[in-house]
């Protein structure tokens, strides 16, 4: 069940959105009537996402959304606004909002927007994980290649023999080849 925070200065809109979300299996873990409260609620509840009105007192929804996004207080933010305004939409894009909903909101507009945002967020998170794994594998490969080159120079070995040497040593010592490569590089590089 996804946890949601709703931020809107109009209590009736919050109540209506809450009802729609809860009727569709979402858990509303908090509500806020201004941007500052939205940040506070997100710090306490760590929701999966926030539905955030743009025009609220104390701090605007866009300002609060930026803080929530930068501080990773929620998975993502969806912007809710009464205006079809290119500037607001551009600002929402700049702060990586996953959705843009124009009032008046009803179940037929809210739920498809939420489902699309959730799907896009899952895909985005998977791409970030894949990128991180790829970067880590490349970094590991760089360490291994440098250590292999060092072994080739020091022991006058072929590339294949240096690799076999590192593999044998890592198995013998019970550590990964990457960790071994890092240790050797620290110990022998000047």
C-alpha cells in the first residue's frame, strides 16, 4: 500500500482527494495546509509520494516540493494547480515532479495521473539502480585492470598470467578480486 501526503490549503479539496485515494487502496499518512507543514509532515512520515498544491500560504507548493525532492523526504511529488500555466509546468519539470494535475480534480483524472506517475517513478528508480550497478562494475574493472597492469610490470607476466595470478591470490585469501586489486594498488602505487 502506497503512503501519500496531501498538501492543499483548501480542506475540502484535501478531504476529496483523500477519499479518492483511500477508495483506491492508498494510505493517506498526512495532510498539510501550507508548504512548510508539507515539509514537516514528509520528514515525519516519509511518504511514497506527495500531491502538492502550488498556491499555498507560508511557502508555495513549488518551493516545498523542491525541498522535499532535494532532501529526499518522499519518493516523488505530483503538482496540483488550478492554473494551466506554462511557467508553473516548467518549474514543476525543473524540480522533477512526476505529475501535473489541473483542478478541478476528480477520480477519472487523479487516478490515471497517479498510476502513470507511480509507473514512471518505478522505471526511473530501476534505471538509477542499473546505472549505479553499471558504474560500480566499471569502477571495479578499472581497479582490476590497473592492478593487472602493475603485476604485469613487476613480475614480467603476460596479461593472461597476471589475471590468473590475481584470481588465484583472491581465492587463496578469500577476498574479492576488486578488494585485492584495491589493496595492491594502495600498497604498491607511488
